[in-house]
C-alpha cells in the first residue's frame, strides 16, 4: 500500500514542562504508519533533539514530518536567535545552554551531532535574529 | 530478568507503575545528560540516573526503556510520577549511588 503522510506540530519556546511531548506523539504516529526498528529509533532521536533545541533557544517553532514510500523527511523551523557559527554548533561538546537548562540535564552539546548521526542527509539553514531551519532526511 | 525480580534483588522502592513490573530488562545505561542517554541507551534498558524532573519520562518513552532507577535517594517530582504513570514507565528509587546499582545490575543481567 502506498500512502503519503504529513503532520505538523507547533513547539513553544521555554516550555520545558512539555519537552518531548511532541516527539512522543510523532513517534506514535510513525509507528502507526508501519515505521519500526532502526528507522523509528533514528526519527525519534532527531525529532526529540530538535524539539528540545526549539524549547531551549528559540521563541517558537514548528516540526513537520512527511512520510513517503521511501523516506521520512523532518523539517524543523523556528523563530529565534539563529546560529552564528553552524560548524561550531555541530561540534560535540559545544553548548551555550545556561545553568537552568544544564540543571535539567540538557546542554551536553550533543543534540545536533546526534541528529546528524541519525540522518541520511542533514542540512542547517540559519539567519541571525530570524531563526533556524533543520532539514533531516531518513531513508526507509 | 524482569523488573519485579530486579526490584527485589537490588532492594528498590517502587514509586509508580507497580502493575508494569513484569517488563523484561535486557541491559542498563547510566547517565544524567539527556542527549547522551538519547544517543547511547537501548530499548529494554533500565536507565540509572539522578535526574528527578519530568523530562526523563519522554526520554524513556522514546527509547522504550524498561524503567528508570533514581539513585542517591533522589525522589521523583510529583509531575514526574504523574507523567510516568500516564506513559507506563516504572520509577524505582534507591539510596545507593549509581556506581553500586550499575555494578549489581551488571552482575544480575550478564551472569
Ligand atoms: N534552534 C536553535 N536556535 C539557536 N541556537 C541553536 C539552536 N539549536 C542549537 N543551537 C546552538 O547550538 C548549540 C549546540 O546545540 P546542540 O543541540 O548540539 O547542543 P545543546 O543543545 O547545547 O546540548 P544537548 O543537545 O546535548 O542537550 C546550542 O548550545 C546553541 O548555542
Ligand atoms: Mg540540544
């Protein structure tokens, strides 16, 4: 059966109480659409890290997931400060997270690195003081 | 090994999801950095941590952990218990430090 599927969820900045809720919902939906195993695991990590980055650094954002017969494409767009040096942000261990964020166990500087590891293709587009767009592609 | 037996052997106290302790445990992961745990823990692991706030629950749901062990006498926040109950993630607590729990767990699971 070939069926395309697309969903979008808004994510509010600084809303740490709900951190991960959108990703849990997306994982459920993907599972319901027959996505399992390593592909599901990678999609879950990529959405979670992106969701937490919106909450940690941006004012608001949106996670869009599109499933086709041969791929899952996840686009995460936010309105926020943008990323000045993308290469540096991608490095494991680099983080600008404040103490409050670190106290909750975020801010290891691993999120973007993890997303890249889980993606077959990964692109970051960012504009200072406007926002950031992550384009993640996972082949099925 | 399931969580019921593990709870007995490690002398853990159960803070939620008593009805979910038949869950099988196949390994463990210890960490307090959420993106480390996201990247490196596995399905059916029990997660050993001292993070007691509610964000741990989403991580365990997404990674399909068997449960969470809070160490060093840390008690889960009320929100954490609420969310873990909704999601069916058992929360277990101990006064022991992570190193000791990890060591004992390793012996129980791999021997
Ligand atoms: N959406 C974003 N908007 C603005 N800056 C961002 C965004 N995402 C990441 N960054 C910047 O890139 C850095 C690295 O992000 P990354 O997700 O890799 O690590 P972290 O969020 O600091 O820690 P971790 O994800 O391990 O909890 C962040 O500290 C932040 O400075
Ligand atoms: Mg991050």
